[in-house]
C-alpha cells in the first residue's frame, strides 16, 4: 500500500488565548512559526480550525513523534512563555494531500 504523499501533523489547536500570545510575541520569535520552514512550527487549517505544530513524513517512528511532541511544547514555551497548555492538548493528525482535479474541456 502506498502512502500517496500522506503526512502526520503533531500540533495544538489555536484558541483565542494562544492566538493573542502568538500575535503579541516578540518580532524575533515570528520566524519560528510565521514561515514555511519545516524545521519550525507550521500553522495549518484542519477542518475549520487553525493548528500550530510540526509536519512529519508518513511512517514516522514513535520515537520521532515523541521528539516532535517535545519540540512543539518547547518552541511554544519559547514563543509564548505565559501560555500554559492542558495535558493532552497536543494531538496527532493524519493528513492526506488535497486531490488534484483535472477539468475536461
């Protein structure tokens, strides 16, 4: 079975309190989540909600996912030192690529 470009996302839902703290973060911290650098946090829309976290290739090991979890927590604490997250707030999502539609003339 092929993965067809599927990915795994480890992240937390951006609620109003987190959004306010991300918006108010120091300008030097914006590079850690505002760009498209896979080494840093990514903001993705899943269903109708925004999430911040990291993307991994499909088939990541449990150790790699555990490291990503710690990395997401650490980076969020660095960016938003006053933000406290509930235990279990970080979730793992399986993402599928958006299908490409071919229109026939």
